[in-house]
């Protein structure tokens, strides 16, 4: 449970908040206790009152707000009835969040090839998937598997075991980071079973049970999965076309002192933005002052459409507690399930030992094949960049014709469009689109607090045929949806 705070200053602020709320809702039906309860709900929702924190006593609130104690009792009663508070006999009243239906998880998208079963005679037989950013395997995969056979057999005969990862692969990754402006040695690299495991290891090592974590909003759904699985107190920092809100991040760091910050500095997988040099420096300076660990998701590295290759965030301060995670899923093939993390050697060793507890090491066969493919990294990446640029141009042209009311900005990086709807619920539209044979994600899927329901996230790195069919269906669905 968080430590009990001194409520004197808070109640003074609360008084102003109540007055503002009452003025804003002047003339609205309902007694004053309801306004007090709604203010507490808002303060808990945005994190000004932490989940699990003891709320001030009824008499203290009554005195501060110049209301009767009965009014405060009724406010607390409503808070408890709506799930925003709970009382323990002899201990007081504590903030909580109401239970709600299960949030969307990564597994909801990857359990079946089309993101889940579709039923009903009206559902098209061919489903277009605008949710999963999973490009096809490169043409070099067949030759890489064939040419790797001898090395796989040699490793099998030698009965070697590499907890930290295949040495040659770790060396390749270290040299690759060094070439990108982040000097790295192989002992700072740990190969993992996908980038998701790298994220999980960092969370397990550095996050306390029910600890605080800072995420952008929207963010990567797999990161939300990790934090929710640890019952974390998630502090959301708004992010949009200009990147994250620096002032909001500063205040979050001051107020909450989180265990961990999760970032996507080079390519935000939802909004398609990249941090500016100023934002990168700001994040590193804030965390250096508090020793907060940063996990920088770098999985789109090497696929930048910008002619200048961005260095990882850790290049700002290579000795800072920054864990850079990457993998071959976007560049090569997600089915290889090979990822990695880069961290200062002492941190890398701790993470490797934790990985050993979980799985004793990543598949050597997958590592050998990945290394063989990475020898063709330059040409594969160039081809991916060209294809992504072509699909982005086609997608935007199709959308302008099919749904001219929709608005978005051209993403600087990545494979997604962050689309603002002029009206209506994106969640409901996504349901209707699914019935019409198109999988598309509502913006609220990528937020901790359910905001973003006025946006859609559309993955455009798909075949031209899928883009044409899928966007046409989106336009048809929107015409029906908007007419209701």
C-alpha cells in the first residue's frame, strides 16, 4: 500500500476542484455529494490519487469543503457502489478502480490467422487484416534454412548451450548497434525468445508488484499486457503527431517516481512518430536524476523511411539504465521468435540469469537461421522500406477516395496510420467492420484508460490487393455507420 500522504494541501486543491466542478455543471440535476464523488473518480482515474491509497477521513473532507459529514458519507457511498473505493473496518476507505470487461490482449490477435473466428453467413470468406503488422517472410528464407543445416548439426554434435545467446549472433548485434551510434560489446547483448520476452524480463526484474510505470497513450498493446499482468499503476502520457507531452512526463516523474518507463523512441508503433533530439534528451535527463529504468522498444530499427538512421535512445547516455529491445520479427520473419536486449553489462547479466530461470536459452536453430538472414540485412531492409513506402502511398490514396471525412497525418516511421474519426465510437465501428470482413483496431485498444475511442489504427503494410479490398469495405461500412 502506498504511504499515507499529508492531505492538508491536497484538500485545499480538492476544494478548488469541487468549486470548479460545481460551476461547470451548474444547473445540472443531482445533489452535491454526487459532484464530490465524481471529482474523486476523476482524480483516481488520472492518477492524482493512486489506486490502493487511503482516502482522507470524512470529517476532514467535510471541514475542508464546508459541507456536512452526511454529504461526504453519501459521496463515499457512491464511490464504493461504483467501484472507485472500498472500505475496510477499522482501517478506512481506499481508492480502487472499478472492474470492467477484460481488456484486449495481444493473444486476441494472434491465436488464429484472421485474429479470431468470424461467424455468420454474411461474413466474407476472405478477411482483410489491418491489425497485425506481420510482413511475409523474405525470399531469402529458403536458402537461409538450407545453408544453415550444417551449422545446426555441428551445434547439436557439440552439445553446447548458450544462455546469453549464440556468440556469433550476439557479436553481429553488438556491431550493428555500434554502427548505429551506440558503442556496444557482445557482453551487453542477451538473445531472447522474441522481443516480447525481452520486455517481460525487464518488467519482471525492475517492476515491483503494483508498482508504477509510465507509458505513452496510445502505446504498444504488448506493453499494456505486461503491465496489466503485474497489476501495475499505469501512468499515461499523451502522445500524438508531435510525440509525447514533455510537461506531463515531467509531472508524472515528480509525482509518482515510477519503477520503469516504456518508450518507442525511434518509431512509435501506433502513431508512427519518432522522438526529436530534444525529447530524447529530456527523457534521459529525467530518468537519470531518479535512476528510473527505461525500456526503449527498437523493433522497427533499420526500417526507417528517413535517410538518416536514428541511433537508439541509449546513445544519449550509454551508461544509463536503458534497456534497448529489438528482434527480427519486422525485418525478417516473426515466426523465428528471435529477439534481444542491449543493456550495460551488469544489467545484461542479471537479465540473462533471469531468462535462464524461464527457458534456459532461445532456440539455437532459430538463432542460426536468423544470423544467416542478417548477413543480408542491408538488401532485405531496403526492400522492406520501399514496399512500405509504396503501400503507404496507395493506402492514403484509397482512403481519401473511400472515406474523405477521415483525418490522419502521414507517419514519419512505422507501418500504421492513426486515423481520427469525425464522430462516433471507433470500437463500435471496428465491430461493424469485422462483420464486413475487415479487422481494424480501435484507438482505445492501445490506451490504459480506455481513451482514444475517436481513433482507428490501420496497418498499411499489406498486399495491394488486400489494401484495395479492405479500404473499399471500410468505406462501405462507414457509409452505413455514419448514416445511423
